[in-house]
């Protein structure tokens, strides 16, 4: 479809291009070649796919996680003229490149914080799928965006839903927001049952196809905890205004309740293509061929409150948010290390919240942290847990 010159071409930088969100973003971009141009790609260690993406989308720059992979990419892409960066510095360079309108941050974990800061400092709009940026960076990130006069558009399905529900609304009239959760693969499990779950079981999400880390976070409900803290910062709310509701069908992606009792919800099939495209085309909506809801088959929508005793990660996230300051960053770092240990079969499923709780209980909060404070406490937590 051609919009007859109504829209200017957008130059994009995509961070996390080989992951689930990254590959789906490129699928959306591919449908609109006249309106989107990829000028840079950054990924981790999947350089085979990164090379394929580089040859297909022809960016001027790419970045890999380590020098070993970067050197191999330089050799393999020698005929293309593409410049190759690597590591943390590479991400910063890529996110700071001139000529880009938007940076799409689809990185996993705390690694997404610095590139977001780099993009915002250069006055770039950010489409954000990296919730840890706001969990760890907090108000510092939103203040920077306001200072530079740029936009942050969420890609996570829940935050995209809230963002869409708030279009044209007075945010001061919001009573609360309701983040829906599928409940993950272990919905209804007792603590005793959770003590026996396996890694293979935890990686089988009932509704969504996601990366390994976020899939485990969904199983523990920490993903919903991170989303609570992200929503608090992104929408300028108090924690008391953010409610989590388990909705196993994943049809309602989230809701906003206003002071007059009206509730606006955003619904759709569980497909990340819609929030990704909305972020890329914001503030407009473009047509697509994504699956639509079949209302004749959608006969039952159910809801229940989350079990905070069996899934204590969600409770830990609320507590970290109430403590504020550096506490969310500490909680996030502990979770990332614990999840990685579980993925390596070094700890049990219930060890994840145990490790997080022990870590946050030791931390002395810095109430108004700088970026360097946040980076330092994150590093200290990781070193403590890895040693």
C-alpha cells in the first residue's frame, strides 16, 4: 500500500535484531520498504542471522556482543562496506548514530539501559521493548526524554495497550490501570508443585512465543512485576494505581479505569506484530494482514487475582518499587542472574525468588541515584552473586 507521500521515510536503528522482537520488527519493516530504512543493526552472538539480516536490509553499521563475533562479521561482510562495532561501546555507538529518527530497543535485560540513554541524549525517539531500561533507570529516563523533547513509545503488549487506551485522554482522570497476565505455564500451582517443575516445563508458555529469559520471567510472574514498575515510570502513576489481573486467554492486553468508572481495554490475538507496527507508525494506524479476533470463537474471557504467595516475584517487585531509588535496579540484577542460573540448571525454580529476596534485603537504597550509581549497584549485585 502507498500513502501517496503522506508520510516521510523513517530511518531506524534496531537493537536486538536477532531476538524475537527484533526479527518480528524486521518482518513489519519488510512490508513497508518505501517508508522504513534500517541504518544500523545490533545483536548478541547469533552472527549467522545477523549477517543474513545485514545483507538483506543493507544497514551501514552493525554491532555484535563480543570482539570474536565482530571480527568474524568484519571478515564475512568485507564485500559490503558495512562497518562493524562490538560490545558495550558498540551499542553506544550504534544508538548514537546521526541520521536516525527512531531507535528500537529490543535488547534483553539491563544491557538495554545505556543504549537508551545514548539514543535519548542524541535526541532520538525510542520504541522500547526493553522494560529493564525503565525498571532500573526510573525517572531519570523519562526526565531525559522530556529534556530532549523526544518520544518513548512502548512495544510490550501490555504497555502498548495502556498507551493506546490513553490516546486523547486526560491522564489526570486515570483512576488505575490493570495489567493483564496469562499466568504462565504454572498458573494454579502450589508451592509444593512449583518445587518440582523443570526447565523444559518453564520454557513452554501457553500463549506467547518469546525468548528464554522473558519466558522464565513469565513463569515466575517477575515479568509482570517488571511491567508494574515500568508502567509506574512510563505513565507517571503511583504503585497503588497499578493492578495485576490474571487473564489466561491473553485477549485483553490491558485496561485503563477512569475516575468516572469507565474502563477502556485494548484487545487482540496474542501477536506482537500489532504493538510493534503501532510503535513504528505512531501516531497513525496502518493496515496489515495480522490475524484478527474471531468473536464467534472468543466465547469466554476469565479473570482471577494472582497468587502472591506461590509467585512471590510479583510481590518482591511491588516492594522494590515502594522502596524506590536503586532498589528496582538491584532486584532486576538479582533476577537476571538467578534466571540465568536456572536456565543453566544450577538452581531450582523456587530458588529464583529466594535469591532475589536475599539480595534486596542486603541492599541500602540510594534514594536519588545518578546513572553511574545505577550502573555501579547493578555491577556489584552481579559480582556478588556470580562469585
